[in-house]
C-alpha cells in the first residue's frame, strides 16, 4: 500500500497539478504516480479502466457516435532540485509543471467531470496516461499501448496535452538523425603528410550545413520550418596522432508533408558529395511527422471551441502515432514548451483553468 495521499479529482486544477508534481516520476519510476491515477479513475465509477505496466487507460462506453482520445505522459526528465512544487506570484514552479503534469491535471479534471455515472459528454472519451515519453522511443508507453491494445487508441480526434502555452499546435515535425563518418589514415602528427586527417574531412559537410537553406511549408494554415543541423561531433585518437575516423551527428527536423522515405532521400542528396568522397551515412533513428488534419470536422470543431487559430508544432510528439492510424491529432496544453526540461520550469497559473474550460466546453458540446 502506498503512503501517498489519494488524488482528489474534485480539487481545482491548480491543486491537482501541485499534487502530481509533488509525486516524483522521472522516466522509469512512474509506478507510484500511475498507481494514484489508476485508483482515482477507478473510483469514479463510470469508466472502463485498464492497466498495462505503468500505462493507465480509461474510457467511457456510452454509445456516442464519436470518440475523443485525450493523452498525456506521466514521466518527467530528471529532477533539478525542483520538487516539491512551489508558488511564486502567478506561477507554479516544479519539475513537470509545464511538461506535462499541468496537462495531466487538466485530463484528470475532465475525467472527474465526465467519468462518473450519469455524465453526458457529447463524445465517448478515452484517457491514456503513459510512461517513458522522455526517453528513447523503444520504451515509450504509448508505443507499447499501440502494439498491445491498439483499439484503445482509436477515435475521431486525439488531443495530446503537451505544453503549447494554451494554443493549439497542429501535427508535428518528423525527426531524422544520421551519422556521417569520414575516413582518414592514421599517422604521427609530426609527420602529418603521411596520413589523411579524418576530422578535416568534415569541413565540407559542415560548410554544407552552414549554408543550408531551411524550407518553410504551410499546411492547414500552419507554417512548419525545417532545419538540418549538426548536433554532435566526434573524432581524435591522441594529442600526437592524425585521426583516421571522425563522425558528425546530424538532425533533420522536417515538415509533415514529407514522408520518412522522402526525408531520408533529401538528407542523402544533401550529403551526396561527402559520400562520393568516401564518407558513410548511417541512419541512427527516425520518427515520421504528422499532418495537422485541421480540416477534419472534429479537429475544426475543437479549434473553434478554443477560439484561436492553430499553429504548427515545431518538434515531434506522439500525435504522430495517432496520425499513423489515420486519426487527426492536435497538441493542446497549458504548459509553455520553452520552459520544458529547464531548472526553472513553471506554468502560469492563469493558463490552467482556461485549458480545462475549453476542453469541457468542446467535450460537452456546449460550443457553437
């Protein structure tokens, strides 16, 4: 039995956010928080609840013609002396306040409203609280749910409560990482002419990256700006040795009008000369993007409920998993994405209730 106090879903969203933040849940240690979330959802009485590892799923089964999936991850990056939470002025500080326990709190408030017997949401609802989003993709809890209980993720619209500062962010960029390795010939640095410096061989690819012109693409009124950047470099043997190998790690963030094959082909085209000169290009990891899908009726209705135009999600999120199933998905949460993962992470208190209110209005069908 846990000594932690139970979650009170009748508490206001600020109080609930604080309660979530004060339960540490760094990736891989989500069990105590998942236990609390599961118990709170089961206690509502109007939800079917299933537990898969530290992933907690709940849904209504009211026979509505449409279903909306709400999803949020329970894990955070490592704590930076910022748990427990604290309030300073109009801000709540603490690890996960922005990314994304404030969004989880909004989800729980919505569940507390519509997950009780007799509730009358306009849509059937699914809630997915999952683990290991902040680490390597192979551990991602939503990915596990997609593999083992895919039917739980189906719906007419998916809303991820990722931090967007109260704005709707449509779709997401794809992300591709490649390693470019240049060959050389080892020699004593006192007789460098006898070798070939592999680090120097990176000069051409680095110049190519420095001159790269990023493409901008508008889709459903959202402008996605691409980027191709060196994010890591390696090489060197010793202080007196000409290196015979050097590596460059490159990240391509691309607009969702490119599929994964097109993104890879573009990067290979950019580095074609380097490969012709003897470099090798290796795919390190790759996650495709997601189109915003804002022309879909369910997504358009949600944009109207929030009352502000959508913008592009500049980054990768799990909306891509839903897009792969043909489900329109958006990001919408009270946290500020620019504060995610920082020591000074916080959420503005005045962002919390409006996020809850907008979701309740949309899900209850009370918006025009």
